[in-house]
């Protein structure tokens, strides 16, 4: 089934995109949701347009962005791909992990 075309009958909302680092160590689904929402908003996409673009329901995308409930891995990967995000897995003891953890922690402190 082909996803519906994005709606063009409404002007985009002018809400400020949340600020998140370009690369982030995610610790939970709330962190994933923040990244997804920031990426969507940086592309000036309304949630319904992003859902259509990525082939998921508005409800699923909303739950994902808010870190609520569970989302199937294939749906998560489709949303990430559709919004131009990539999931990178590294061993916890990888040399770059400490740097990434510190950058993510510093950003979390700055945004409070």
C-alpha cells in the first residue's frame, strides 16, 4: 500500500524545534522520541505529514515522539529512515562512547 501524499491544505505550524545534539547516546525511548521530534521539526513537517511520509499512523508517531508505549522495531527503523536518521550501535567500551556520553550529558544539563 502506498502512503498517502502529505497534506498541503494547512500552513505549517511555527513551533520551535527542540534542541538536541546531532549525535546522541540514547538511554531510553524518551531520548529516541526527542531525536525523532527534533528531526521532524527541523524539516518543518507536521506530525501527520511525517506519519504519511514514513508509513506509520499519527498515533504511533506521537507515541514514539513522547516516549510512550512500545513501538515495533521495524516501525521505528522505518520512521528513522524516512526522517533521515540512522541508528548506530557501538560496544559500551568503544573509545568514542565516553566522548559521546559526555556530549549527551552536557547537552542534557544545558537544556534544563
